[in-house]
């Protein structure tokens, strides 16, 4: 080994030792820290992950940071360019990648969980209506068809677009973050900010929905939704994320909700207003968004199965209503061609096969005609 080669090896070993042996109780000056764009992420075998230093001191050159991967059996490093690294899954497992300033030994870390299968990650920015549609049944439907998914809900009851924008712009920790992992484990973390939730995972889909009583009034979408989408665009650094408009449902006839009088206290009138508002929103505000027509599925079932009850309090869905809404999400994202039977795929024990068959008919027609009602 030449003297030059020996010296290179020696200094590389010293730098690696400094990074690995830093003490957690050392306080570094605020302007000498680095921060990664993500601290944890779940990947499927199809993914490519780009990590970069989001915050770095002006006193530190970006090309002087030091990267370290602890498990090369799980991840492959495709490229490193200064403050950016490109990673590709190799095998299922967990790995940790760190970035630091060698002279200080300071590190920022990202924990990466790699799954053997393709993985679909869904985040709803919503309220109790996204709770009804996503937090029950969707994971089970996907798993029954061997789809590996993560389902998450940034929940705040009664939240409208303006609330989300205000919380986001002021970094308010107001959300209950509900997340169902790829293994089906459900966790709830209170007091999260929208910024924290957005960077918590590598989302394939992010959905938006208006508060229920404003869902039929297009004017309530115009100011808040574009601002919310702008915020998500700034914080979500995955360019392939697709946006969803989650079309909510109308109240049941007889609802005592004070806002129901905006719709003549009539479920069908409210549905038609909601369908019109979401159709216009997709056309004028978010033209590339996927519409998940839960509202049309619910109303299809109501119109075709007389005297059906799909809500538990005239607003929020009961078990059957939640099943129909989740099925709408499933068929929209995973089976638009309707190749699988809903009843054979998955149904809760409280729902008969005949009811599940009718639910599937309502959903299929909603998928094909998201803004109008159809007989079956």
C-alpha cells in the first residue's frame, strides 16, 4: 500500500469513528446542525428514495457532509452528491442512514423500513368523515387481495380547508394522527402538526375533503383548497404522489344538523350539491386529482335500497355505510375494472352476502359515474 493510500484510509477511518462515536449529551451550536428531509419512511420494492439535507448551517459546505448507511443488505446506494443521496431497496428489513458534519460528529438520521412487496401509502387530510371512510375496512379489503398498504388520517373533528390551512401555516400541533401500518397495527399519536405528518412517510396518495356541511358549496373550496395543496407541495418532496378529492356524503333525511337547511333539509338535494361542487373543484381547482366518490356510492345505495340506514347519527356512517365508503376507496385505487367480488374479497361478519352484493353494485356505478346516481 502506498503512503498516499494509507493516509487516505487513515483519515477516512478517523472521520467514520468521529461520526459513529458522538455523544448524545453534547450540545452543538444551533447554526452548526444538519436536518434530513425525513426521519423515518416505509418503502416497497418498487420505490426509489431521495434523501437530502433540508436545513444546514451556512458555515458548512453542502459537499462536506458525511453519509453513513448501517445495513447495505437492505438498501443500495445509487448515488451520492454532496447533501443528497439516492437509495433503492434491496431486501426486506430495516436500515438507518445518517448524515453529519465530520468535524463535529453531529448526525441526523432516517430509519427506513423496507417491505418485500410493493407498498401503497395513503394519507387523508380530513376529519371524522375520513375516519369513517378509511380507518375501518380499507386495510382489510386490500389485504384480502394481497395488497400491502399503509393508511393514515390527519384527523381533526369538523376541520374544513381553512382550518387545515391555518394549522399548517402556523405549525399548530392540533391533529390526531391515526396510522395503520403495513402489518395492520394501528397507532394514534396526538398533538401532531400537518408538517410532521406529511414528512412522516413516503405517500403515494394524499387526499383532501371539505367539511361535510360545506361540501355542497363550491365557494368554500376556492380559497382554502389551493392554499392547502400549495402547503402540501412544499412539504411533500415526492414528485410521484397523486392527489385525491374525497367526495363526502349527504346527511340522512331527518337530520337535525343546523346546516342541513342549506340543502332544504333533503338528502338528495344535498347530494346533488356535493356532486356538483366536487365535479367543479376537480375541473377548475385540482384537475389532475382522482375523485373517490364515496358520496355517490352512499346515495346510490339509498336510492336503490329503500329504507336503508347508512348513518349512526344522520351524519356519520354506521357499519354498512363505512363498508360502502371503504369499498369505494378500494375499487377506485386498486380495481377500477371490477375484477374481484366485494363479498368474496372481504365483508364484516355483521354484513350478509346479499347486502355486500348490493353495496358492490352501488360502488361500481359510482366508480363509473362519480357525479350522478344510477339504478341497479
